[in-house]
């Protein structure tokens, strides 16, 4: 059973979302502010977080900067509907973005899609001939171990978590290196090229013109 954390300061929304998630056989916790969310994230193991942006104590943006290094997919739930806000949320590492008010049936569909996309089945990601085991921190190709650097491993994990999605170079840099992207693409390009060669995915990891890279599925 997938374990979901709902983080929103509107108790009525939390109650509605939790009720429907539990009726769909998900296990749920909730937090009404950012500080409580951090405590619950540190204490528990979640497969998905539904996160409001406008939160007391610690807002959703700051919380996202903490979550994005924990391999927990996030769907933003927010009243901010402008394109720039959606883009900003996705560039922070959110898997999806749903604006309020939303239909519960759409939320449930997006939850299912994100969990399926991220393959939250234990801590093992499998795609084509590659298996990445987060618990053992190993990567295998056709059953044989592949020796990757920490950065190469992190880039591969990012691709496996976002199959078919074009990832901006700045997104890759910020998620893997943890700092602000300064516009020099050579670091990202060099590591992606090395990763492609090591796992034999020269054709599968495609360059996207003026954007970055995409794992074709």
C-alpha cells in the first residue's frame, strides 16, 4: 500500500483529500504547516507528497528544496494558476502541479500516474535492461553491475524518475549538484555523455535542442 503525505493548511481540503485517498486504498498522513511536514517526513517513509505552496511556518517552495533530495515525488496543490508559477514548481522538482479548486477524480488520476511513473515499488527502478537499486546503491545492465560515479548515478536516477520528460540542463544541475545553475552546460553535458556510454543508452537518452535531455520510452 502506497503511503501519501498531504500538506495543506486548509483543514477542509485535507479532510476531503485524505478521505478519498483512503477510499482508494492509499495510506495517508497529513500536516497543516511546513514544520509539521518536516517532522513527519523525517520520521516516516512516503511514496508521494501532495504539497500546497502557501503554508505557514515553512512555505511549500522552501519545503520542496528539502524534499527534492529525498527521492519522494511531489504534486503541488495550489491556488496559483499562472504559467510562470507552474513552471517554477516543476523546475523545483515537482512531478505534477494541480491548481485549486480541483476535481477529486482528477487528483486521484494524477496520483496514480505519478506513482506509476516513478515506479514506487520498494526502492528499485527498472527500465529496459537497467536496474537501479537505491537500497544497495547499485546499477545493473542486463544483470551485470555497472560502475558509476555518484553524479552519474544521480543523473540516471533522475531520468528513471522522469521517463519521457524533457529535463532542462539547469534542472539536472540543481537536482544533482544542489546549487544554482550558472549557465555553463559543459558540466551537465560531460556527465550525461559519460553516463550514456557506460550504460549503452546513447540512443535512449536524447538531446533536446535548447532544453537539455530526455529519456525516451
